[in-house]
C-alpha cells in the first residue's frame, strides 16, 4: 500500500476502535434504536445544508437505490443488530465475531469473480489476523446464546458488502454527499423508534459518549473509510476490523486502567502481521506477451 493508504488505514483503525468503549457506555441508558438516531441525525443536519449548497443533492437523488442499499447494509441493519447483541454478548466476543468481516468479504469477492479477490498469501494473512484477534480479546462466551450470535451475522455480512456497493455504484460521488445521504436515511428510518424509546435521564458520561460516537466514528470515520476504499479497494479495507478490537483494548489499558493481558501482548502483533499480509496489493507485471502477478508490500515510490 502507499504511504497515504497506510495513514488512512491507521487513522480508521483508531477511529473505529473507539466505539467499543463508547457503545459500552451508551447502551447502559440508551436503547439501540435511539442510539442510532442520536448518532446519525446531528451529523446529517450539519452535512445536508453543505451538500445542498454545493448542488450535490440531485446526484444523491438519482442514485437513491444504491444509496439505500449501502445504508441498509452498513448502518440500518448492522448497527441495530450490533448494539442489540452487545446487550447480551461480551465486547470481546463481539469483537472476535466482527473480525470475520474480511473473510466474508474475500469469499464474496471470490464468488463474484471480482478482480479485487485475495490470493493465497492474503487469505493466509486474514486467518493469521483472526487468530490474533482470538488471542487478543479472548473468548468470553457469557451471554452467548443463539439469538445474539445470530444477530451478529447482520453486521458481519453488512460490513462486508457495504464497501462493495459503495465502490461499484457510489464512488464517483462526493464522499461528503454520500455520508450525508446515508446518515439522513438512517436518521429518518429510526426517528419514530427513537422518540418512542427516549431515556428518562442521561448521565453526563453517556451524553459525551453519544456525542463522541456521532462526531468521531460516524462523521470522521466514514470520510476516512471512503478515502481508504479509493486507495486499496473494498475488500482490503475491511481488514481494518482486525485492528479495531486491539485499539479498543489498548485504550482500555491506557484510559481505564484495565490490565495488560498476555493475550494482548501476543495477539496484537499477530493482528498487525495478518493485516500487513492481507493488505499487500498484487502487481501485474507485463513480460512480453504474458502477465505475471507479483505480490508486493508498500509502494517504494511513495
């Protein structure tokens, strides 16, 4: 990957590692449907006037079908099921299950004949990263009944196909417009459920957690997310889900005084190594009339 791609990858790993802590705090007092509304509506209200001023709303309206499909995959179903699952599952098990996203993305790419499909080295990196996540977070099966585990299939599949929908049908649109449109759709869909589940009281800690979710992982996260898709493609972008649990645990150690475990010391290096292998881009090298494929690391020209 290029230097810019690595910077985007690192930034997104941190930005999307934070929600594990913030969601853990927020769902104590806010229902999942209300949390989705409060996470999306403020950002949509800020961005939509900007998009309208730039004359980009007609472009969104013309692409309403793929925009709706993208929003359904990435937000509507995924966030609701993830938030509901985390009411029952431990955050460690949820993080491990979400780490299956790159494997699902690679499977979808291979079945669809996409040129972005992984080779053997990259698939090996995916499994190495998954093993690292297993060591990193451990397997805490408390609350792991059939329902919450089945519900996690929604974000796993949604996070795998969402980037593909964006890359195929929406990548030529301004990223800010896509963010505004998708968040507006999510806010409209969940508004009735949110207002019927308003909490009677919110602690200061929860209020700041909800604000942090809206401004950080939602607003900044999607901007970086789309930029990374443009750099390394939709399948390799999903590898960021390997690093997110590690970032969350590191933040827990640094900010909450949580213990530094052996799993953290052994698992996180495996996650990084797996991510490096899984995100290595194949180069097509022309030799005469034949084309050879070479797997390379970061582009030395950048």
